[in-house]
């Protein structure tokens, strides 16, 4: 291989590596202390493993070269040896030392990730519940229930109480923390913190049947003031009595929400109390629908209502209109208008974010 070719090949490898490390779900591009500690542990183990590989492969290569057959008579068996006390002792002790070197920081990290050691610090409590195939996020102290988008302030520790309503799921936000299982009848917990503002991708990391790969979520980290404003507005909007909208389309959608049975499965605080599907209280404020699979645009929401199975096969949302229903388009338009009117004061900010997401979510 010519030097030029080698350089090109090396350049392509480096570029590919950098591209892979900069993806939205890269565990190497950390933004919080939990992911950082986990990465440190990985790097320590990685470099020790590289050291072991170089030593073992080097010894093997040396032996193959040094003791190769050099002439015809070398086909006879070389003198056989059995046991070498110094070697036996050293390759018993060396791995033990290595395991201790890896074991001590591992145990220390596990210890640090246990949330009970931080009881005195101010934390935000969130009950994160896994469902097939979406996430419920409840802030018991703030009186907020939302779904699929976990809002957090930067620099603040968040205690997650992980539970499941059905099968085992796993909470994983690669750039912030990973992973901990949500197990039915078993309370698990995890703390997370983000040092950076951003919209971080999360993913269920335990196979939980049909739509497992579509059980995504977002962690939206903002400065504490903005988080407080969000929480306050959430409380105000949700507790305000549901008013009659001046937009007839929204009023029609609101009626349809009950007529078509949406209200039986979904909560809109102050209007419906369904618990089967995700809460829609702040749907107009969300960046995604279908548990993180699509940007929350009018077209996507309409397509989702028309045929949820086409976009996310296996999910439990029924198709509400027959293929030839003449009212389908008009009713869907009204429902979209109603759903997007919920907490809609967030929608202006949302539009910018949607623009960025369109660029970003091509990997879907
Ligand atoms: Cu939930 Cu996989």
C-alpha cells in the first residue's frame, strides 16, 4: 500500500470514528456526571484491556517468530517442558492485580451512583414509569404529570423512581446516564444530572416486545430559571378551568376528544382522566409524538391519528376512522387543532426546536 493510500485510509477511519462519537446517542459525548463516571470506568477498563492485548499478542507473535521451523529436521518435536513456577505464579497474580485495579473504581462508582448518599442536597423527585411503549413522568412535589419528555434544570440532581406498569423496560439517556431497568413490583432508582442545556435522546434499552425500538423519549435540560418558569406555567395552565375556545375548530376537536373515545385512554388535566395512554395535558408544548418517534407537527399528528399502526406497529392506539369515512379528514383536523392548543404558549419556542430536530432526526 502506498503511503498516500495509507494516509487516506487512516483519515477515513478517524473521520468515521469522530462521526460515530458525535451521534445524538453517543456514550462518549457526555453532558452529566453519571455518564462521565461511567465513561471513566469504561476508559480505564479499555486501556487496561489494550495493554493486556498488546502483551499477549506480542508474546504470541514473538514465540511464533522466534521458534519457527527453520530446517527440514525441525519437523521433529522440540523438547517438551512442563510447568515453570515463575511463569505460573506471575500469570496467576497479574490478572488478580488487574481485577483489583478495575474492581476498586467500579465499586466506588456503584457507590456514588446510589442516590441515598445525597440526601442532604436539594433534588427534584420524578416518578418515571415505563409502559408499552411510552414513558410517564410525574413530579410529585410540583404536581406535574407529563409523558415522553422529561424536563430538568441544568446542574440539579434529579432522583428518578423507576417503575413499570407491565414488562421490564430500561431507562437510558446515553449522554446523561445509563442504564437502569424498570421492573414490575420492584422499585429501582437512579439519579441524573445534566451540566449542559439541550434536548437529549433517550431510549428504552430492554426488549419489551413489539414497539420496543419505538419507545423513545427526550430529556429537555434548561437553565433553572427557565425550568421554574416551565413548571409554574404548567401548573397555571393545567389548573385553569378549560375554557371555550374562540376557535370553532378547537371547540369541535374538544368535543370529538370525548366522542371518539380519546378521553377514555388519555388524561387532559381538568377535562379527562384516561390512564391507558400517555397524558396529553401539555401536548401542544411537546417536541415529539408517538414516544419520541416523530416531530410534533400538524402533518405528523394528523397522520398519527389517521393510522397509528402504520407509524408505530403494535402500539395500543386504535384506528378511529374507517378507511372510507367521509368525515375523517375534517375530524382529524379539528382534533389536531384541539391537541395543539393544549399548553400552546410553548409552541412558539417549539417551532425553532422543530427546525433543528428536522436536521437532526434524519437518523431515524
Ligand atoms: Cu420498553 Cu423496550
